[in-house]
C-alpha cells in the first residue's frame, strides 16, 4: 500500500501467537480502518496509524496482513 492510503484491515494470515499478541497490544483490530504512514523497502518496515495509535511491522510480516481500500 502506498503512504497515505486509507485501508481496512481484514485478515491476518500469520497466526503465530507472538505476532498476534504484538498486533493486539499495538491497537490493531480486524475490521479497523487505518492509514499507511510509512512503507519503506529500504528500511524494511510498514507503519500504520489506527485511531491515533501507530504500529510498525517488518515488510515480511506486513505481507501477511490483508487489507482492502476504503
């Protein structure tokens, strides 16, 4: 997703308990609408904002989160 895009988070393919716990503690919720604030291949991270709370995941982890445009 490009920076500034508003998306709805619809599915998490990576079901590893540690990853799901991290998302939950970061304010991530399925069905939530958020904005992509950083998508950097060079840094290897994607950062999103959901309701004013930001969370950052590595590119590989981000590829396991399915979104749809809002």
